C-alpha cells in the first residue's frame, strides 16, 4: 500500500500496482471515480489542477526519453512535496498531470497553485545539464465551476490552454481571453501580460497588493496600463484611474474588488488617495494598485512561501508604506518590465505603419534613433515624414531619403542612473529653461550635492529637442584639455586622422550637428574651457551642459549653482500616525533617506518615533544627497537615533580639518571619515586600495594593490576575501558595483569619495599602494604582450579597453619617477593594442616620450622600442617616420649582433617602402630579411617574408614572382600545420590568380580558403575569401551572384571594424551597382573617400582604377547638380548608415558562407 501527494484522503487505500511506473502518480483510469466520490460529498468544496510541462517535447528531443522520464519523476516528487497530505496526484497522459484537492475552496486552490508554479520555476531539475522548467496550470473548483467531474476537468483544461496563451509559466483560474487587437504598443508584451494576469490572480488571494510597471519613458506605460484596466474589468474589478494634478481625486468606489491605476504623472497622488479611502467602512475586500515607474526594478522577496498570500517586502523603490490611521498597506507583489522593442518587432511595426516592407537601412535607423521605445518610434516616424525622409524602394517597400541620411543620426547616450532623483523638480525646470537660451550651462556645487544625477535627468528631458541627440562624457580621469577633447571624440565614436588636432577633428565632426554634450566632472580639467569655447563658436547648434565644482570662466557661460535638498524644520514635522508618510511626501531629504534605507535594509520602516532623528540627520548632513546615502547605508546596523549619535561628532563644524574648507565639503568629508572609521581594518585597506585606480578594477586587481597577491595576480583566497570586502563596501555605498565587458564584476568609486579615500592613507601606505599599482599594471602589460600576439587578441583588446586608464596612469607614474625599465615593459605590452585600436595616436606619443626621456634609455630597451614605434608610424601611413625609426632599429640590432632583430627591422623597413610605393626598395628589404630567417632556420619568419614578397610583387605587377613566393610561403605554412598562415597564403594566392587572370583557379583557391576560415571561425579570412569569390563571379559576368558575395564580405568586415578592407568592399559594391543606382554608388564612394581621408588609408592602384571608372559612369548617368548632391550627402552620412544602404543592395543577405554560395544563380 502507498500514499500519493503526501497521504490518503479520507483513509482510502489503493494498490501500488495501480500507480504509474514512471512517476508514481495514480493512473488516469482512477481519476474519474475518485473525483466523483469527492464531489458527491454534499457541502464540501473541491479543487482541481490540470497542468503540463512547458516545451517538454524539447527535453525529449534534445536529451532523450530517459532524461524526459527522469524529469517527470522529479516533477511528481516536487508536486507531492508541495501539496498537502490529502491532495492526490494523477498522471493524465504524457507530461499532463491532474491534482485533486479535497475540501478546498477557490481561494485556497489558487493559493496552492501559485505556490506550486513558483516552486517548480525556482528550483532546477538535477542532471547533466541541470534544467529549469515551468508548467502551465489551470485551476477549477466546485461548486463555482460545476459539480460534475466533466465540468471541472473541462474548466481546468480550458484554463491550462489560457495559461499557455498568456505566455506559459503561470496558474490561471479565470476565463478571460487576451484580445488579439490590443494595438501595436502591446507587441512583444507577452511576458508583461502574463505577469499582469498572475498579479491579478495573486491579488484576489492576498486581498491587498501592488504591481510596478517599470520601463524607460516612452516604453508604452499608458497603453499597457489601459490594457491592464481592460483585463481587470473583465475579471470583475472596479477600475479607478488616479488622475494627475490638478484634477480632483475620485470618490471611494463601493465594490468588493477595486484596482487603482496610476500612470507616471499620477503616481505621487496615490498616498493622498489612500488617505481619503482609508476609513475601514470604505475599504473594499480586495484593493490593488498598478503604478507606472521609470525607476530600475529591485528584487521582490516574499516573506513567506510564494503565493501564500503573505505580505511582501521589497528592496529598492516602489512599495507603498502604510497610509492613514487604519494602516492601509499595498505590498508589492509583482514587477512588470516594459522592455524596448527588439529590431524584429520594430520591423513589424514599421511594416504595419507604412503598409509596405521597410529596408534594412530604415529598420536600423529606427532602432538606433528610438532605442526600441514605442513612443519614440511614433515621434521619429512623424519627424521622418515631416522632413519627407521616406521614399519608395520601387518594389512596394520603403527606405530613407538620401537627404535625411546626410544628417548625423540622433542618439541619446546617457548612462542609466544608479539612484532615483528626488526633490529636484524645480531645479530640472530651471536648468531646462537656461538651456533653451544659453549654449553653455555649468552646474556648480560641492562634491556629493548631486550634480551628475541632476544633469542626467535634465539631459533625458531635453533630448527630444536635439535632432542629433545627447552625448554624455565622463571626465573624472581627465586632467588636461587634450584629454577632455579625446574623451569627447571617443564618446562620439569618432577617430582622429594622422596629423589632425583633436579639437579640429571634433569641430569637423560636430560642425553641422544639433547636439547636447553633457560634460561631467570638469573641475579637474578647467584648462579645457577655452577649447570648449572654440568648439561652441565653430559648431553653432551644439550646446554643452557641464558639471564642475567651480565655473569654467569662459565667455557665454551660464552658471547654475546646485542647492542642497530642502531641509525640514524640526518644529514643522508632521504629527500623528501618518506622520512618516506625510514627511516623506513633503520633504525630499527625508524621502531620499527613507528610500535608500529601504534599499539597505528590506525591513526598514520609517516610523513617527524615528522621524525627528532622521530629520535632524538630514539637517546635520546639509541636505547633501551623497552624505545622506552614506548614512542611510548603515541602517542595516544602526537605528536613525544611533546613527545620529555616532555620526554627530564627525559633523561638528568646529571639529578637526582645515577651517578654510567649504562647510559642505567638511560635511561630506566628515561623513566619509565616519563611514571609514566603522569599517573593519581589512576593509579599510581594500577601500583605500580601490581608490588608487583610475578606471573600474576587478577584485583581483584591488587585491594586488592592497598587497594581498603578486603583481601577476592575487591568489584565489585573497581575491575571494577582497571580493567579499568590496561587496560589503557596495552595501555601505562607498563603492559601486558595475558589470564590465564579458560580464566581469568590477568596482567604481564616486569621484568625491575617491578623493577623500586617497587622503585617508598615510604617506607610507599611499607610496606602497602606488608601487603595487605600478607592478600590477606592468604585470598586466607583460601578459598582454603575449595575449595580443596570440589567438585571443579580441578578448585581450576588450580587457585592455577597460584597464587602459590605469595603464596610462602607470605610464605617467613610471616616467615621472624615471623608472624607464617599467615604462618599457608597459609600452612593449601595449604596442599591439595601440596598433589595432583607436589609441594609436596615444601610443605614438608615449613611445616618443620614452624614446626621448631625459634620463636616457638603455640601448637594449631603445632597440626593443624602436620596432613597435616604427610599426605604429607605418600603420598611420607615416612612412618617413617609420623608415627613420626602422633605420635606427636596424643599426642598433646590427651593432648588437641580434639577427632576429635585424630581420624584424628589415621587415618594417620593407613595409614602409611598400606603403610609399617604392616596391624595389621594399623587395630588397624583404629578401634580406628572408635570408636572415633562413640562416636562423626560423621557418615562421621565412613564411612572413615570403608572404610580404608576394604582396610587393603583386603590387608591382610581377605576377609570376608573386605566384612563386606565395606558393613557397604556403608550403612552409602547410608543413608547420599553421592553419591561419595557410589561410592568409590562400587568400593572397587567390588575388594573384585573379590578377593573372584565372578566375576559375582563383575560385577554387578562394573556396578552399573559405572552408578553412569557416572551420577556424576566422571572420577576417571568411570576408577575404568571399570578396575574392565575388570578384570571380564578376569576372564571369554574373553580377547578382557577385553582389551577394560582396555584400556578405562587407557585412563581416563591418562587424570586425576592418576599415581598409571595408573601404575596398564598399567601393566594389558601388562598382557593381552604379548602372542600376548611380546616386547610391556616388554616396558610397564619397563616404569611402571620407573614410580613407580620415584614417590615412591608401587605395591600391587596381582599386583606384575601378573607383575612377565607377565615378565616370555615375557622372554620365547623373546631372552635375545630382552628382554633387549625392557626393556631399555621402560625405555627411554616418558610416554605419552607408553600410546599411550597401547591404540593402542584396536584401536579407545570408550570413552563412554555405548559404551564400548555395544561392548562386
């Protein structure tokens, strides 16, 4: 004998043989008689669940039926563990189950259903790999849904289907259908609607609760709340919409179930409404609230079992406190996210709005301009239409007008705020008005007063007024005007060509833009004021919103001094049971403390008794948001009264510290000092070590600087200890946790706190930490030297991007200390990073400073640095400097008898000569290097020299010699098993065969190269091979096939950021399309011309000839005015939009190489 679902209902027994052999549940055949017996008991309610596993077929298909059976057995065990002893589980068929709940009314059945779905979703199913599964569950109950087994099972089955329609992973106890005509704004809102239905279900059980609909402004809050109201009305709720000011509040509604709906403009009025409704006789049995929010979601944590109807606590903003004498509470039960639309949804929306297929260019334009926000998409469509920016594509579709493409695109690049903005409405409005009349507005105030957060709010609010958007530039690490301008250029995603000043490059880029630049933390680089004045004078529609502790002092600057938060008067605090709620509503400083205290301690509740201490704390902290945040972070350990008692002495205006320091600065420093004093000694060391960094370090980096590990990296125990300490500092608001590239956990520090943390070190501790920082950076550079030369270049480039501010600081420190050995290590580790990225100008400057160091480099170090310095010069097409440096490198390596160094010097001299068009000289250097490599028996070096000889012979038109050299190169690479070397040799051989011309032979070689590149996952090789295959098709007269291949290559090159080859691909697409669309061909060629000019890229002679031929064809097809308009439009069009237009030449171009080749003809 056995029991199911925890026991036997009513003492009934049954045979073990009658159980399902896989799950142990009762079989379906026994369900009907069992359910009939339960329903025959007069006056006893009964509940039924019918559920199945979401996407269970995938489990069987991917992991096999044995794993599927094991999952069903685990599921049945989980159901039995969750249900009560009297509940009985039946296997209904396949992955479908039924649970019968004797003597259970609807409310209790729903409560159990919510608990069961939560338990299944929240715990993984063990195995290899572990699986996360969900169920769709329908709930029926007698007598409400019928009194027969057939009726109950029919209702449960229909609601199981509704659970699937609502997005799965839910329990459904109603029959409300989701309409299919909800409107475009509800596209991609299935998960949000599912959560809404679950909230309404849970609300009926708990009786009180709220849900927060969070998302960026423009995410569609209003439309979604309207749909929520419709669904609630269908489920029997009386829906009351909270009106914004100045409309009167609605009177109480006499109904059993009431749902309040509050949009963004009305959220602040909810507490007032609840106070009006708080009399017990006015309260309905079920009262809920759905409110809109633009704040980041925090985790909802139930205080009891999920779905059990117990009150819910919430960390972060959102939950409503008790309001009024009756203590009305609406605990937060659900958070519903309105995420931006995906590109696919944006395409569907455009297709519906335009009644035609949008081009790739049009879709990508809208994705970039709107960020996927529905409201922004509506505005952008109106803007594009008003500017006549839509043109038919000729096939019933739509694309962007060239006139609109010629304008810089609108982007809003603002970091997501880490904290809510409270009590700043008046400041936002006044700064908004100043920006309307002044082109430079500087927010001035003490550190920690909230200048950055205020600037972000203002910028977000005015972004729609700027056709080209808003760009935020963080300047905390900048000390000079050049560094500020370089940071601006990086934020604008622009590069500076060789020989051009950064200021001139930024001015050229922004000359015709209507843009708001937000420059944060300018006080450390006030010398940037005059260049910014020049920028504003040259770019007449650019405006600047700056933050600084002091004015910039340039003509036209409008200064706005940011005040602290308004402070409460202690004799004017509210009284009575609702005092805390009214104080939060009336006093921003108290509201901020309350919100941050809740974030630190989920159980914190501001009470009337604690209110005076909180108000006095805010007054003693001068209303400084950062100081309030630091104090509130300690509420998990200290009450407000204890906080005031412990913090007070640190805020004594007559206490220690320079008396000439501004009062608010002393307040903030006192708060930081107090927080520092409460730290454990080990955490203090970690705090000051983290303050050494310029960028955002990892725990391992902080451990190394704290002296808990070697420069090459701390041990795992030390890293774990430091990571734990850093997380403790995050909880105390002294450090901010951020996510770096690749999901790495990193740590940042606000500039004000960092400056004070550096002052809290002793001189000896500071010197030791700086030495450790230098050693850590040097070790990182040593590892980067190998990493940037190996197969993980991309990963190392991402790593160095994040570490670069600290590597620069280490270089500055080393040079200032005349530590040229360490400076050499840093440069040798970074030169490949400089060559491959956007920091090449910076790299050349560092190498120049080191090579010209007054203390004088050791000859050995100078010899090591001359080669990378020459390579960087050649990369920027500075062939004269490359030849000079390469010549000195050759002389020193010859003097030292360094044969390998001689070969490398010959190689860079050959490259410089080849770039300058001196092919005979280049060949001589390469041949000399080849002989040296042969003498050394270094076959990898021989292969490089032979490959370069093949290239120079090809450029010089010596096809036979090029063919001989590349075949020799290939033989060596094949012998060595160097697949990537073979790939490069094959692509060069294909180019040689095309020049012969032998398109059939070139196609065979290019196909081999493509197969090899695909196997290696080498996108660069794939792009080259696809391009050569396109040239083969073009030589054979198949232009459509050639275009598909060229576009496939172009897509890869754009993804890789390979500017030189991208230019060639774009020029080739223009060449192929010039007969069909000469204006497009001109725009593409003009954009390429601009690209080559900006980055100093020289077009090969053959490419230049084809480009000239395409331009001549376009001139014959277009009038002079049309040609000029197309040319200037192309020059002004952002590169990614030019690429989109080129990709649109081959609609929906396939990415898979086999598909590309299979689509020929």
